[in-house]
C-alpha cells in the first residue's frame, strides 16, 4: 500500500504523473476536477490508496474530465 496522504494536491500529482507516463498531455485534461472526482469516489468507497481505484473507474473519471 502506498503511504500517500489523500488530498487534492497528491491526487492531482497522481493524475499528472499517470498522464505524463502514458504519453498524454495533462493540459488536455481538467486535472483539478478529475482529482476531485477521484477523491469523492475514494471517500465513498473507503479506498485509501490511489492505486486501489479500479482501472475502469479511473478511466471513466479521466474521460469525464477531458478538455
């Protein structure tokens, strides 16, 4: 388990890192709202690690926040 505090800054960093490592440009996404949606999902489902968000859910969050 990752020992990263769940907050807006770390969620945005996680998403930016994911996009960059996937050869996508973070400016093509509304990273702030994607991070907000991810935190809401994690809170509602008692998930404490970004890596534990199901891949399909993570993809849906990103798709819903594309610019």
